[in-house]
C-alpha cells in the first residue's frame, strides 16, 4: 500500500503478508454413478473450522520511519463454509481405489470488507485400501 500526503508526495509504502494455517472438518454428501471400475460423483459439503493459526506481517516505512510488525494468532477468515464437491474414483483392484476430488466454496471466507472475495478451492488426490473387504454373497461358482 502506498501512502501520500496532501501535496501528493509519497510518505510511505507498507506491504502486508498474511499466513493462514486452517484445519476444517467437512461433511460431504454426494451421489455417485458407477461405470465398470470408474465412479463419478457430485454433491455438497459443509465445513467447520476447528483449528487455526496465522500471522500478519507488515513491513515498509511510513513518514520516513520503518514499520515492521508481526501479529501471531491472527486470522481474518470465517469459521464455516459450504460448497460443491465433485470427483472421480477408479477401482485399481478389489481392495485399492484411487480418487481425485474437487471442492469449491460458496461463502466469501474473509471477515472484513474488501472489493474482492476469498473462496475455498481445493484439489485432493488419494488412495483408499479396503483391509476388511467382505466376500459375503460370493461363492466359488460366481467366477
């Protein structure tokens, strides 16, 4: 941010850097369509922020004086979100499944006024292993 006095002279430049570390618990609800080893799904999710830590660092100068400040435990984000989720899963084997999930938050997460918005965008990749896969209902003649 640049600061000027009433005559238009530059009297300061201050840079704000924000670090947010957020942990949400989410509940997705989706509907899936299975085709052979592929499953496509889409739905909604709700999330609640149960842990956060962050810091705001300001550096620069104002009125020819250096201005360097750090605030810890600072966060400017709301503690909830809702949005859309979609993804694809692929059955690699009977017990192993790979997946890719996309999330987009609908709520403007920032807790302050600004002309821009801040939304959650998340891409998750994962591997699932079914250790206790049931063989109930199968017989040796099913093959």
